[in-house]
């Protein structure tokens, strides 16, 4: 099912709505979410929030050039492309929610790479004194 989902997303030039994906694959939304999570973790797709008729869903897009080339690797974190690249909004970077979310994702990714996502070991005070 994982491969079928990826192929379907690849085939859609403008991406596919996650709500349409699970209907197309004839699976429930829960199973679709697990598949999408794995595709995101493998950096094969991106996921952007979208609203259709007042219902929140996500647009899924296959990562073509970004995955095959290390050229843009630093701009891609957790499937999210750096929001300022190509941005046409006239905002102040210090107050940009998209940029703040992306930076937060960078910090979390670096923390996970360093093993900071694991709970710290407790050290008793007796071990700290010389």
C-alpha cells in the first residue's frame, strides 16, 4: 500500500489532497495517515495544510529534485522546504510564523540527530560534589 500511495502522489503534478488519497486507495483515513507519516519520515513527500470547503486537509507532493540532489538538502527539514525561498510576502522575518515553524523544525531535527530526544539520565547530587 505504501508503494501504491507514493506512485499515486508521484502521478499528480499538483500534488494530491490527503483526503482524496485515502478514498482513491480505498483505505481508511487512519491507515492513510500512517502511510503519509512514513513517506514524510523518508523525505519522499511534502505536506502542506489546505482547506477544502471548510474542511482541513493536506496537499501531498512528491519530492523530486530535492531528494535526488543534495543541492537543496539544507533547505529541506522534515519534508518542509525553507519558507523564505521564493516567498513573495513582505513580512518581517522576526515575526513570520512560517519561518518560526521551520526554524523550530530545524532545531528539533538537530536535537534528534544529537540524541537529545532521549530523556536525560538523572544524576544525584552526591555525584556532582568532589
